[in-house]
C-alpha cells in the first residue's frame, strides 16, 4: 500500500459533486481530508490517499479528467 498527499483545486461547477467519495469508492482508495477551503465559487482540498499505486494513478487521472487540478504536496 502506498500513501500520497495531493491538492485538488476546483471551480464552482465541481463544488456539489461528490468527487472525493467517488474516488474512494471507484478506485478502492482510503481518503483523508487534511485541510480544505471551499467558498461559493472555488475551493481547494489537501487530501491524503492510501491504497494500491495503480489504483491511485487511475483515480488521479479520473479526477483530472473531470476538470479538477491535482498537484502533489510535501509533508
């Protein structure tokens, strides 16, 4: 099992979408929200992902395909 911390940045069109829930369910990943800031028109979330490395890569690709910016974070 691998762990990775990432930051999701998104616009208002994604605020009502259950992206983190779907990421965990569809790709069998454990998600842990470490920090977040969400307003009416934008948001960001620092998230720790844990699971199979291949599932993590596929999940991150899926999130990116939805139009969410995904950046690695340190620490």
